[in-house]
C-alpha cells in the first residue's frame, strides 16, 4: 500500500468533540439544537441510516426526534408534518429520509422544508446558494468529502478534480464545492465516453455512482487523492465502496476506506448543519 488513509472515523471523532462543546453552550442558554428525522416506510437501509443519525445526535448532546410513519402515509399528511416541524421552535433541522414511497413527490416534500431548517441541503434555495457562492446549508456527503480534503491540507487550486456521478445529493454539489476552491472540475456519468482517459488525468477523483469497481487501479494517476462515496455490498455481503480499494491503494497517494471513510463524515456534517441552524435560530439571537 502506497496510499495514506483518510480516516473518516478519526476525523469525525475530532469534529464531534467540537460539535458537542458548541451544543453544550447552546443548551446552557436553553436552546439545545434539535433535529427531526422523518422516515416513511420500512426500507431496511433507511432504518439503519436514521437510527445512526439519531444516535449521533444523542452522543453529541443534540436533541433529536424520530418520526416513523407507514408506507401508506399520504403526501398531504407528510406535508402537514413538515409544516408543523417548520413551526416547532425546538426543532432546528428537518431531515426527511429518502427514498420516499412512489406515491409521494419527494421534491415537493423537500421544497416544503423551511430553507432555514434544510440541514440536508436539498432544497432548491440551498442548491441555489451553493451555486452562486452564498451562505446556505451544504449537502452533508460532499461537505464531508471537502472536510476530508481539508484535513490532509490538500490545496485544490489549479488541480484537476474528476467527479464520477451527477446526483443532486452528491455529484453535482461536490463539483460546485470543488469549483469554489478553484479546482478544474470534470463531471463524469453513465453517458461519459472513455472514463479512464479522464480519471487518469485527475489529481482528485470522487467516486459517487453506487456501483462496485467503478474505479480500478489502471484508471488512477499515481499519487492522486481518491474519495469513495459508494456504499455497496460485495458477493460476501460485506460493505464496500465504488472503488477497488485493494488495487487502487497501491497507486493513489491518499484514499478513503469503506467503511470508515465518507460514511461517518456524512453524519458529522449533518450535526454541523443542525448546530449551525440552531446557532442562527431567532430564539438564540433573542437570548444573546
Ligand atoms: N438517503 C440517502 N442519503 C440520504 C441523505 O443524506 N439524506 C436524506 N434525507 N435521505 C438520504
């Protein structure tokens, strides 16, 4: 192995210490940061994700509520719950876990969340703010990737970053964040021709497709930073990313593992966003 590991667990632990201190300071002023997590249906992966989010809140001294509803919940009823949470002063962040059942328009639900409580950063107002470089909540996964790059002191200016994947949740916001740091950014996707020719030019590769072995050793420039956003299962049922870690670790300069890489950072940035939402909330301003 030539690559150095970017340890998401260790970095999370470090950041969560600071989060816990800031949360305690808010609590002392009677304004404990609060996150509402809404889960509709019984998707097993979603159930694990929301449990981890709620547990992370508890461990860092944030208040959290988990609202679970059957898959038959109507869109109107879900919108009514979001509206109530928007008006609840104990709740500073609202997260509606995706995917939602097919009869519910997910975008409509996301747009119903107050942008001031949009700690997922999925609202068009948040996406627009990122696009034009205005303050707003950044989606947690790409935000976590940026923190990982920052943690190794990586200077993005003038570097070529290749993002594989163009989702609204990861790929597109990731590209904008890298651009904001003056990287030259290429976004690759399922229609990209000769992916390898592009990744071989990359100083930084972010793999965010949701498919195993999207990036193999022969596609990586020696010394490149490789960030693996994937969460897949291999043939033995073990968690693995989008990157062929076994091969790429011998070529890359830095690499994030799966598990223990981007995953914990996503939850950490959710805590950061919730904390910042609470710090900006009007009740805190009044008591200051
Ligand atoms: N489903 C998978 N990842 C996420 C996430 O980060 N936020 C929400 N709300 N749903 C998801």
